[in-house]
C-alpha cells in the first residue's frame, strides 16, 4: 500500500486515525480541512517527493478518529495535534495545513517554534477566522447580522443546514453538486476515487462545531468583529508559504493577504495559477513543485 491507515490513542481519551507513507528521513505532516479527512490527501501521498515520509492524521470527529468530546474551538484540534506528535515521538518536521487544517497548523506552530521547520498554508482560512453572517433571500450577506452562537450556527438554514442534512442522510448527489460547484471547478477526481471521497465526507460528526470554531478563530492582533485577536500569528517566526488558488471559490482573496500581514516578514504568498480550493485535484503537479521547492530551500 502507498500509505497505511493506523490509529493512536491520546491521553485525552480520543483516538486519532492517520495515514503514513514511509519513505525518506524528511518528515512532512499533512492536516486536512473541513468536510474531508486524511483520505483526501491520497494523491499527494502517492506522488510527492520520495525523500519525504508523510503523515496525515484524521482530526477529531473526521475519518476514523473518535469524537468522544465535542470541540469548542480550533485550540481543541491543536491540543490533539500536540498529543499526537508526542505519542508518535515525531521530531524535525514541517507542516502543511489545508483550509481548516491551516488554522490548526498556525496555532500549533505559534507555540512550537522549536519543533516545526517550515509551515505551508494551503488555501487556508484566515488567521482572523471565517466570519458567518445571515443571508438575505437572494443569498447576499447581511453585514449587520453576524452569526455568533453555536445554536445560531446549527439553525442557519442557508449556510449550514443543507450540508448537515446531506451528511446525516448520506445524500451523495447533493454533496457532488456542491463540490462540483465550489471545489472541483477545474478538474474532478476519477469516478471511483470521487465516490470514496464522498463516502468519507459522511464520516464527519462535527460540522456545526467546526463552523462555530472558525467563526470565532482569531490569532491576529486585530478584532475580527466577534473576537479580539490573540496576536499568536505574529509569534510565527519560521519560513511560511501561503499557497492560494486564483480560482478558489471558498477562500476570498483577502484571507491569504491577512495571513501574510498577520505573520509578517516570515510569510510569503504564492499563487497557484488556474487552481481552485483543491489544488490536489486541480493541478497536483503545480502544487507538488511549489511545495518541494519551498521545503528544499
């Protein structure tokens, strides 16, 4: 097998699944985003530089990982990651976080400068979070109606409930229509692999909590309209590559710019030409080339 699916128990009572492709001595951790798991890294696991061993955990509530304790913030994912790294005795590694995984990667790195060599943020949610607002009947944001509480997120009829219902009812056609519109806007995975991705999406048990956590996430030094920033992003002093697909329909272009501004001189923005929110499918070769070049500098 290209990568083995394993499990490790954590001292906090959770068990995290993870995929490991053992190759060379260099180590890269891969953190997935919302509505995915380590499964969605498979093309990267199969094709990236053979000098690297790759490890991709399923975050709590995704894939085969447990969800014994509901998350309240991105810090819960970060704490899990810290325990995961300790349990596997991982050292001398870099991290790549995709979308929501970018938030986890940033917060972990801010407090573990001595452990992380380089940080890659792939189509990442901003260091100032992902704000949620009520929408009008035409789907436009109502700026004065910011969603705040977990209950409000769960009751959001336009943003959250349709996807939550699709997960609960394993509605494959709905999920494919959403991903075809928002994620796989250039290329689509091969049909068999795409079906596996969709089945994997139905393993998520924390959709509402994740959106709530992203809505409140703010490690900048500014207010995001809901939370005052913690300033943790400014503590990241290792080389950081912010990769952003020019056709991303999920992450607005202000978000990568906010990350670069909040981290400062150690962060550099690089545009993935022609790519959307999943460069892993849209243009794997371009993605691997940029990641490899950055890691090998």
